[in-house]
C-alpha cells in the first residue's frame, strides 16, 4: 500500500502529477487532454523502463518523458512532435525543484527489469487519428479502383483492410495464371477469368490477407510506380509488425 506521507505532487503545465512510490499519475486538464487524447494516465512504477527530464528555457517548456513497458514490449522515449501529444510526457514552466524531486524519486523506485505492463495509450489524440487516416501513397492501376495507403490500412475502392498480416507481391502474368485455383476464383471473381486469358507479358500487383485477395494489372509504363508503391506498403506493414 502506498504511503501518503511520501506522496510527491507537482502542478505541471496543464496537468497535475503525483508519485506515491507505487505509481506515477498524470491528470490532465480538459484542454490539455485534447492534444493527448486521454485525461488520466497511471503508470505503475514496475512498468517504467526509464525517465528523462529537460529543464525549461527562455523559449521552451521543460519536459519529463517516460519509457514504459507495454504488452508489445518497451516503448522508447517520445521524441519530436510526439512529445506534445504523448501520454507519457508532461511539460512544465515552474516548480523546477519539485519536478526534479519527483523524477529522482521515480528513478530510485524503478526496478532493474520492468515487471508489469500498461495499456498503450498512444494514438488517441486528434492529431494521431488524423495522421493514421491520412493517405500517404496512391497507386492507380490500369483498370479498377485505385489503392490508397494510410499509416495502418490499405484502401481499394470501397474495401478497406488493415496492414497487419498483409502480404504484397508483384508478379508476371504467367506465374499468376498458374496459381489461379478454384478457391482463388471465388476470391478474385471476374478478374480471375481475365487473369487466365492474359499472356505472360503482363504484370500484376497482389495484396493478400485474412479473407481477402486483391490483384490488379500493371502495364509496362506503370511498373516502376507499382514497384515503389509495393515497397511503401511493405515498409508500413513492417511498422505494424514491430
């Protein structure tokens, strides 16, 4: 049980921060929570991997950043623009001594290895949601709807699938014809029949995942664009797997 006599409290910029030896708690004001996406963040000391502090300057607020352990493993210190919308950061102008005292108390309490995990609260701010939904790359095949890549999903016309677990391939027509089976015929629909009639000179870009398979013809003039788009999709898939 926490000892209330050891409670450290700090009025930070737009947040009230406490540490009782067992957990660091950040309670944000309504206005501050808009940028972060959550009003309350509680981090058990056993889930804290490390803590870092930067003092305020004449131009910039100081910041306290935490690296915490989640079910997907430890996450690093927030950096860049993430500092301003991360639930694992609080900013401050004043009370420098109290903030340093809190940080040192947390450092002393951090176990050699993280023993617990926290629910990852990142990605809940308005900025994060806009970024995740923003289109970062487009490929328009010779026929059919275009492909639109976002941070976490791939859109194909009215369809929309998560990148996690997706595979991407760019094939010549002949290998594609050889792999058209009865099952794939059901998945591809009319495109499967068209694929069977194509000569070996055609190329196809394919996207597959649980319960879906998309394939579109790529003519010679589009091949370089298709290669670049496929690599961009693979890069985003790798980020989802990490």
